[in-house]
């Protein structure tokens, strides 16, 4: 038995006062004169004994009356816990996108939120709510209701070991027997790390699995470019289903809000289907692919951006060649030619294509700058001169890990072989050419190249033009000088597509889209002032990301916790620099779930419950208090009645 006001029990000490008074009254005798008491002698002893007994009974009943009243005011009760103890309930509510799935009572997240509000009605209870992106401590019923009603779906997802770690940290300083832990989730397979210690739980945890009615979901998984030429770009859209499907799903393509095209993705008793769209290669395209599926909504739209091609910066170093300025026109290129002795080395990293045009000796300082240019994604074309210094050329070959120039060959050879599968040539010819007027050269440098591929070959099977990927960049080696005294390649119809594609084929299209993650890094090619900053904005929000400024670019570090799927504009002083697209991660689209019984079979502290009612009923039963003050008030009235009866009927 417990007492709400145990301090009142000190009043029981005052019961000694009536006992003392009563004892003194028993010692007092009153003499009453009487004429003849002879006949009373036989009952004198009996009367004195009955009187003494009556007084003791009255004393006891009075003490019991007072004791019952004092105990009643102390408010006694029976309970497993103290009435002063606050009950702490910690609930993890999974608000990931998979909780959009429909259950028997609507969306899983919304229906379970309503049940929490309905069941958690005890005012002597504090509840802490943990979601995938927030922790709310010690909520009242009113604040809990507000949080649940306004709770939004989150792109963040937590594995179960992380959830338990958060709960353990939150309850670290709380009394253990007052804590109850409940995990509410659909328990997708992606939320369980096989290396985690989920089953190593040392305190009671209840799990409630929320099951959707259907486990079928059709979603847009990814898009990518399959063809890219001067006029158009072909994008391929991959659509997936969580189970074998035979349906036909309408797919729409939008440019901003304008409908561009429609097609149908057909599943032929499979889980994957694909469709293609063709868009112009000369406009800024903010694309959205859409389908209609009622299972989950977050993966029905897919955003991407394709920017209008910018002018390509081309720098020619060395001899002046008129053919270069004719190919790299001002409408598509920023072409610059400079003699070696007038070269500004600071301009090298600003280029996208650099052509070393018949330089006799390549300086060491230029070699290092060209190496940095190449590994950072630049395209480098090396054309030797008639009097090339092989030592300096082999130095740059060594730095670029190209291989070795073995000797100079001054015999005449025709250029007879075209590699039609090489990316530089692939889209140039509609079909292979049989009757071709082969160009020729009378001088070329024989090489032993590493991991290279030939674009054009001489009649002796040596490469005339070779290519090699160097990390992010591409290096092209032209084995012969191209001046008219040595080769007539400049009069060949191949000269224009080859040199044009040196620039165009290695121009990187901006990343189509980014997947929302805890952190994304985006490089923006721009120069900003010392105090200038870049901002990211949408129609509803604007924020300043972390940014690192280097010589020719700004790297933005974007925290993805609060991003939503859609388009984001990157601006500098209200000038639009770039539009990027973000999409939600598609991992949750695959509706596969854990078997909780197998997962928790070896841990007795984990309980799998069937409904949230069971959880809160257990808490309410433990918190139930059986108050006894009414009973003790009844006892006091009973003892008072007994005293009155004794005084009335036993007064002799």
C-alpha cells in the first residue's frame, strides 16, 4: 500500500494523548454515600469490571475512528508504481516514403498517427517521439497531437540499430521501470543492416509492424542518355515493378509544366520496362517524367535537367594554322591561338580543349600544367612538328603516362583505316566507305602507346591518330605534322569531323540529376568576387549552402535533409548560373520487408505486438491506481457508529 500524502501519517503519534487521558480517568474513584449497601455487595465487583471493560472498548473505537480519518486524509492506494512517478513512453514512428502505402484505414503513417492520439490519453504520462529526421522530447498530449498532425514524409531513412541507439541515448538518465519503448514501422529490408546488433537489446522493446494491403508498386527508377548528336538527345527511362506485371503504364514527358510527349511502358510479365524520348540538343530542358500509380506517390515523378550547350573554350599553342579557326567558329567556340612565348599559363585551366600545334620543344613548366589540365577533365591534342625534340616529347608522354615515341619515320604512307566504332568517328558516317580517297603523310613518329585506341591508321598498321583516357580527360596523339608540306590530311574530308569532335565529343553534359542524400557536392564553373556567395532557390524557399571557392569553380556542399524532389536554381547576385534537379532515393520503392519473428527469435526483451491498443492497454494497466481513502472513511464512520451504540445501550 502507498500513500499520496504520507506526511499526514505523523498525526498518528497524537493518538497517545487520548490514551494517556483515558488511563488517568481509570484511576479516579468517586465515593457516593448510601444508607445500606449490604445487598449490593454481591454485584459490586462485577459492576466495576464491566465499567472498566466498557471504557476500554470506547477508547479503542475512538482510536480506530481517528486512525481511519488520518489514514484517509493521507490518501492510501494500491499500485505497482508510485503515484508521483511520470511514465516515459518513447515511440519511434517511421515517416519514410514507404509509409505512404495504403493499409486497411488509409496511408500507414496517417492511420497510426491517429491511433496514437486516440490511445495516449493519460495525463500522467510523457511521451517522446522519434522520427527519421527529428526527436521531440517529453511531449504533452496536446503537443504530441500537434506534431503528429503536421508530420511530413521524409527522404531520410534509419536502420534499426541507429533507431535503438537514439532511444538508448534519450533514455540514458531515466528510471528504467518507468520507460516503455515502441517501434512503429513497415520494417523494410533496407532498414536492417546485417552487421548491426539489433537483437542485442537489454531492455524491453515492443515492435508493431504496419502492413500495406498490396505489395505492388510501379515506379520510375532512373534515366540516362543513349544518343547524343549535334541536333538531338535521346534519353531512356527505366520503369520498374515490385512484382511481375503485364500492365501498360502511360508515361508523360514535361518541359517545366508543358507536356512534350507521351508513350506507354509495357510490362510483358516482367518487372522492368523502358521507354525513350528524343529532345532537341540546343535548348535548356527542365524535364519531368511522370506516371500514375496509387501505391506510392513519391516515386511517380522523376526530374532531370539538360542545359543548352555553352561555347567551348579552345586554345591552340604553337604554330598558327588557318584550318583551326575555320573549324572552331565563333558561334560554337571561344577559339584562341597563341605563340608559345606569349602564353599566359593562368589561362590553361580555363580551357576545355588545348591543341599543341607543332611545337619543337615543350617546356617543363608547360608539361606540368598540361598534366593538371588533363587529369581535371580537359581534352589535349598533341601534334608534333617536323623537328620535334623527342626528349621533350617523351617527357610529356611520361608525365601523361602515354608511352614512348620510338623513332621518326620519313617514308610515305597512306591513311587507310578508319575505326568506325571509335566515339570520335561513330556518328560521322552513315555507313562504311569503300571507295575513299586516302590522305597520306611523308613523315610520322612511331610510338609505343599504353592502353590507347586508334582512330585512324596508316597502311603499315601504325596509328595516325590515337586516343587515351587519362582519368577525367582524354588525350589525342596525331603522329604526323599537319602542314601541307608533309601531309595532305588537311584536304581530306576527315579533317573537319575529327577536329570538331575533339571538342564536342568530350564535352561533358551536365549531370542529369542528383539523388537526395545526406550530402551532395555540385561544381559550378564560375568566378565570384571575394565577398560574393551563391544561393540556391525554388519557388518556395531560398538558402545559402556551404561553398568552397577555387580559381575557376565553386563547389557547393548541399545538406539533403530538407530537400524535396524538383528543380533548384543556383544564382549569383540574382543571375541564374545553373538549374539542377533532385530526386528522392528509389530504395524505398522496392516493397520488401523483414520477417520480425526470425529477426527477434533470440531476444526475450523484444515483443512483437499485434495492435497499438495492446501496447497502451498494458501501460494503462500498470499505471492503474486503486484508491483506498473512501474505504477508510467508511471505517471511521463504522467505528463512530459502534461507539454511539456502546454509549447508548451499555450505559450501566
